[in-house]
């Protein structure tokens, strides 16, 4: 395989990955956030599934889910509703502390 064809193949793989990432963002865009008493509720099929699979007892698990909240737009919605670090966030059956 010559270098030109190899380079084209690498560029095509990069474009496919970028397209998958964009599609992933579109799928998580259906996230709702509302206030429930002293806590906040995040609702969405995919984000609830991810919360159920996340291990919140570990620092890595909490950091991962914080990135999920950020990418889905839920973090911005939480902040807009007045959520501050230390507030309780409920996602499906999971409840954790907002950071």
C-alpha cells in the first residue's frame, strides 16, 4: 500500500469517528432537568442508562458522569436552575452530589 492511500484511509477513519461523536451528541440532547424539592431530577433515556452503569463510589466514575452531564447539556440546565456544588442530583434511581 502506498503512503497516499494509507493517509487517505487514516483521514477517512478520523472523519467516521467525528461523525459518530456528533451522532452521540444528538442522541443525548433529549435531556430534561427539573427541581424536585431540595434536589434536582435529570430525565432522559440514555443518561439514565449511563447513570445506572456508572460506579459513583469511585472518583473516576463521578468524573466520567460529570463529563456525560456536560456533553449532554444537562450541566448547563442544572446551573441555569440554580444547582450548586453540594446539591443532590437524581438520575433514574441514582442520587449523587453535584460537583
